[in-house]
C-alpha cells in the first residue's frame, strides 16, 4: 500500500480550476488497487470539499497547507494561529493597505475594499514597470479571488476581530512588498511562512506544512514514509517532497521545487497527475491525453 499526496492548483487542476477526465480516471484506478490518494493543498478545507464532491472523489484531504486534515469522513486535525501572532500581522497588513484573506473553519473573509488596495498596487507596479503583464497577474490570483467559501465583510478587519485563525493569505502584484512582508512576519514568534505562487504568501501556525501533515497521514494509515509519493508544482510543496519517498514535479513546476524532485511529469494541462500515477505506480492501461 502507498500514500499519494497531490497538490491542486497547478497540479491536479487545470487553469479553469476543473479536473480533467484522465486525472479522475487515474485516481480512481489507483484507489481501486488499494493505494491511498490524498489532496494536499493550500486551499481551505471547505473549498477542497466543494471540488472533490463536484467530481465524485472520496479521499483524505490535507488543506490550508497542512493546518486542516480530513480523513475517513471527519476532521482529525485543525491547527490555529496564536492571537499574539495574528495581531501584529493584521496591523501591518492594514497599515500597508494590503489585500489579505483570513481562513476560518467555516469561511474565508476578506474586506470589501481589499480589491481596491490590490488595484492601487497594480497601478503603481505598472507605473514602475510598463512591461508588467497585468492579465497574467489576474490569472495567477484567480484561485484566491473566486474560491468557494469566500465572504466579503463591510466592517474593517481589526487585529482582534478574529480568533481561531487557520491561515492568512496575502496577495500583491508588488513582489518587493511581499518580500518585506515575508521578512517581517518571519520574525514573529509562532509563524510559518510559505507561498503557492509568485504573487502570494501564506501564514500559518509554526510547524504547519504539507510535510508534517503527510507524516500524520502516514501514521494514521500505518504506511511507511518511504512508501509515499508527492506530486506538486510550487514552493509550498517542498516540505512534502522532503518527507515523501518519491517527489514528482509537474513540468510547470518552479525551479525551487524541481531541485527537490525525484522526477518530473507532464504539465497540469497535459494530465500530468495521471501520467505520474501510471508511470510510477501501476502499469495498467490508462488513456493519457497527448
């Protein structure tokens, strides 16, 4: 028996956030052979469940970069950030007029004017760099803007507005400002910082990542870590590549992840997940799209 952990955005999902038939077929085939297939993503649990239910997929879920773990139809783990960490982060984000989302167990909240801040930053970035590809930016953050469970709030978000925060997602076209945020937040006790794309950073409780969640799943399923496979495309997949016996990078993966990969597969728009499952697990015939 093996455990296979698969990232969503840029990996299992196409650019329009759908899952193609070849990937669905391959996942169900592997499950029928007795292996365990899990999703491992930065998305919130309620968002992931919306996706898996839509495609009739039943599997363990590692969500919010490992802060939420769902196995056997119930949530077995949810790790929240400390209020002492949340408060200075939100204060800084408000002072800098940043676009950010707060992940809670039952919803994701964003201030109703947050998009205005994003557009102001985009205007400044384009002013500094006329060659900045605006369309590519909006495409890159589509998953964050339109995810299931996202709710706009009218009341300004204050450092003490929410407790039991699972994750804070920050989005900006200004990579310099994101790096400043990353540097500042990394100095705050109790925080883990990651990223699932060029234009975002993700803040969770210290110790939370996809790797530790994969270890938890292995212990729960009584499967040795050497019998695991991880498939992904971005920086937040590195921790699970370090744990997994085999790490398969997508053709569209970042260089930082490829350095940690055992091998590569096709891109997410070429049924790369199905290709990886076919070539590295079961050799039975699965139709792979050119």
